[in-house]
C-alpha cells in the first residue's frame, strides 16, 4: 500500500524516542526535555498582536502562492541590510517553514538519480527529503579533527557528474558550529567551478554567539548565482508553530518552486505572513533578549558538561545544541543492557536520569548525542545534575 519512495525513509527515529519518553510520562515520571528543536520562549507580544489585528481585520483569504509582496519586500530589505544579499521580491518565495523551502528547492532542481552532497552528521530531514525527491544523498563525514567543518577536500572527493547540489547549514544542527567566512568562500568556489547549487540553510542565523553568521551567497556574484538561501521565522522569532520560512535565489529556480508550491500547498498562512512583517520590523529587542538567554545557557551547559566528564563536544558557537561524544561509555551495562552506541546512552539517560536527549542515529552518528539547551535555566540545572549522577553511576 505504501509507496517505495516513503518506505526508503525507514520511518522516523526521533518519533520513536519521543514515544518512549511519553510512555514514562504516562507513568507519572517527570522527564526533563533536552531533545527540543525549538525555542522555549513564546512568540514576542508585538508579533502576536499583529496577528490578532490581521485576524480581526479579516485577513483570512489566499495570498499569492509565492507570498505577499509586502513581506517579500521586507525580506529583501532584511537580506540586503543584514546579509549583504541583494534579491528582488520576485527572487523570493514564502513557504510553510524553512523545511518546506528546502524540500521545494530539492524537488524543483533534482531529477531522479541526481546526487546531493550533505555534510554529516546533519539535520535528520535532509537525506530523507532528498530520497523522497528520488535523488541520492551523498554524505561527507564531519570530524572533530576539522572542528566539524566540512573540508574542501572532503567535498571534492564526493563530486561527480551527477552532483546537483550541496546542502549547507550554518549555524549547524546538530553540532552547533558556525562556518568561517574563508571556508564558505572555498566551498562557494567549488560550486562555481563544478557547477552545482548550494542550498544554504541559515535558519539559526541569529543564534551565533561568537561572530556574525555569514551568508555564502554574499561572497561574490558567481557564488550567489549558484546559491539558494533559506531562512525563516521559527528559531529567530520563536515562531515554530506559525510555519513560516522563505527561499531566495536565482529567478528561474524561485519560479520553479512557485509552480511546485502552486500544485502542492499554495501560499503559506496569511495571518502568519502579516505578523512576519511586524517581526522583521519591530521585534529586534525581543530577539536580542532571547539570544542573550541562549548564550547564558550555552556558557552554563558548556561548563557543566566538562565537570560531568563529557568533555569531548563540538565547539558550541551557535544554535542551541551541544554535540557530545559519549563513546567512552560504550561497553558499560545497566540493568542487563549493554551500551553499544549513542542511542543506547540516550535511552539510559532517559530511563535513569529522566532526561531526554537525542541519540545520534537520526543525525547519522553512532558516537554522539545531541543535547538541546532550549529550556529554562532551572530545568537545565536540574537536568545536568541528573545527567551527572547517572553518568557517574556507569563508572
Ligand atoms: N533547518 C534546520 C537545520 C533545522 O534544524 C530546522 C528545524 O529543526 C529547520 C530547518 C526547520 O525550520 P522550520 O520550522 O522553519 O521549518
């Protein structure tokens, strides 16, 4: 009954782990969630009020498939002033989240059998979107030796005549690293030399604590011509539930994405679009406040993990994730269960510490767990204390 296309995804690993946590909660156990991929803050009041007003004014109809001109104009202004990227509103499409922007882009440029290079570990959706489009994900392993940055040599090794694009994500989920400008320039040059596209997912743009995140398309016009820039409102403005993102890129691709979207979902939510104009215009202070809170938690968790003995983690320069190596615990047992990989350790932490973190397999790793610090400082403190005690018990 189910299509081969969907079968190829192999289901959703993260959903299985969430179901396990839900079962424990049903037994009355309080589980602290450090596996969350969204800001714990609610959307700032100024944005919520703009949505209420749009609703009261009856802004409840279809918008153009590619999104309201006023919002695309505001995004063009933002990209110009903050990212040194010059796009016209016609080179921008509004989507139901960055996720839809990325999958629409993949569906719009890839033929069956085309190859898409993905630095790995990666956000679990990337390879699955590629497979759903009938294309082939090709992984470039990221390692601690190169600070979890993709290397030019590593990418070059994977380029073939079938390479259609590279999925780039900075700040990076799950490692939390932010790619330096020079690295982006060399990767961009590869795209120009070998003529493939870069889908540049910049959804965590504002969550970069040490330096400003660089948009690869801003580096020169040739790189820009090979880049589809993706961003959205979920992480920057705590608007995950509103489902609003966008893509900016060469006119031909954006037009193709518009055709694709016209036959699948049509326009993104009209009220969310209206509120997003206010977000871009009037929520700077609220965004700064959230970013400072994340940075404070990042500093805290970094310090605490070192004292918990989890000292091997990627430099958490951005996002709200820590990517920690837990291989030192492999071979240990608890209640007759052998810990053989990072999923096993995540299960152990769930059962014994009552803290949910992500095991590595959804991100294509056996050695690392992803810990999200998108929770209140109180919960973070309690969770780390419980993790420390559980890890100490394994020694
Ligand atoms: N890109 C990355 C790397 C993400 O981690 C996520 C969400 O977790 C998204 C895109 C999806 O963002 P949106 O909520 O805008 O669809």
